C-alpha cells in the first residue's frame, strides 16, 4: 500500500461521460473530491467520450474492450491501491482481471439488472448469460456502492454479502447555489417551470407535455425543457404546436444554475416502471434544491423520501398530468411558499448532500478497504 499522500486509484467508467449528463457530474465530481483528499486517480473511459456525435454500436463495443485492455495493462505496470468500477454490462473483463491480481475493488451499482435490458434490448435473449455475469461482479467486489436504500437491499440479496453501502448522488454546492450569476437567454420566456435531463420515456416527458396542455396549468407559465435524447423530436413538435413549451436542447453543465435559479420550480415526474422500483435519486433534484428552488417529483423511493424529509417540494403520483399541473399551479401562485421550500432545500443539500460529502464517504470507504 502506498503512503497516504501517494495513494493511487484506477477508475473505470465504460459509460462515456459527456458534459450535461448525470454520469459526467457523478464521475468527475467524485474524482475531484478524491484528488482533493490526496488520491491520484486515473480515469479509464471510452475514447469517444469527447466526440460531438453519437457513435455506432460497433464502435462502442470495440471501445469497451479496448478501454479494459488498456486498464489491465496499467494494472500490471502500475501499483494501484484499489480500483473503482462503475458497474456496466461489459465490465466482467475487468472484474475477472482485478480478482486475479487481488486488487481491492469497489463496484458502484446504479440500478438492477433490468436496467441493462432497457439500455440494450438486444441483450434480452442472453439474460441467461448476462445476469450471472453482472451478479458475479457484485459477489466478487470488496465493497458495493449504491445510490438508494432499496437498491442497497437488492444488492445485498444478489451479492450474498453485507459489504454494500449507500453513497447517493449529490450536488456541487459551490456551482449550484441561489446566487448564481447571469440571466437566462432571451429565447427563454419568464416565468417558467424547468425540466432538464435525458429526454427518455422513463423520465415522464409525455406526462410533462400533457400537463402543460391542461387547463390546470397556469396560463402565463411556460414549460422549459432542457436536454437531448430519444424523445427530442416529440418535445420539439410540442414546442412548435404551443408557445407554452420551450425546447432548449443541450446546455453546458456550468450554465444550468442560472436556469434553475430563475425557474418557478424544477420537475422530475419519473414514471413508475420496473427500473424505478429500487429507488431513484436524480441529480436534477439535488441540483435544483441546491439553488434554493422547490421541486415537484414522482412518488418513487429515494427522491420522494428526500423531498418529504426536507419539506422542500411537492410529491405527486407518477403518470398523473392533472396532479402535476395542479402542483405547479400551487407553487406558481404562492411565491412565499416557494421561498420557504427553497430555503429548506438548500439547507438540506448543504448539510447532507454535497458532492464533497459524497467524496468524503467514498474516501473513507476506500481507506478502510485497503487498510492492512
């Protein structure tokens, strides 16, 4: 083991981290926090992470293999104290190699096996192979990190051991704060409610668009949608059909606090699908609260518990456009309530949910794991 000031960590993330995505914030904020605490961290991720355009499946598969071969060479040539793997369906190569080299390994798990078959539908016929491979990683890890309490319990059952810890998502409280400078672009009309994130079906984008069309939605309030993804076309069509909906597209990570700060509320109306039953803790919720802005979230484990605990927003049933529109109206018409909820949300994030606190918990876990 290296002296404390020279500890080295290999960090494998086969999901390419792109600015504006949740994975980018999670990976780079944790790495920054570990480096602050004296760790030398080497990030191994696909080369197309900085590519402007989406790449083909063939190139992705090729990169999954190449990145791991590069990692294995580095593990042989450099004395790492530990390896941190963000669990991925194609990481068994690294898991097997790490076990053979007897390097302490942390596995970060962000969802159950079902997420794999949602992301890669063509793998569904191979469940008999891929589920055991993913389960092997859980059982082989020296420690498993998950982001919600229901996922902790799921991982313990699958791993057949108790070395599972909860280290959830968080927010950069220096970047996301209520005094963020600047004004929204002139193309964004004020007032507005804000959704930002991947435009995927499970995010409840269709529920958002339907809510904005309902009579319960405040007449003068716009719905601003920031992000990209499979439903981008649907969002852009809605924006063409209604002046109430504003499709912004991608926005750089460091520009988001300004958009959040000027919004009436943040929206996270995720659907009650199988992948969400082990809990969800979206970064958008932490980042919105860090800006002292209340949130409206679906009643799903994780984020609903957070909002209820902090009394910093409104929890609604999933897939319910009318209730969503009414919740937005309730906040829109009560600026004093918004300010109170926002203040409580900011205090909660500062007290318990900053990325620095998450990095400290990760640092303690790694230090304990590699201790003689």
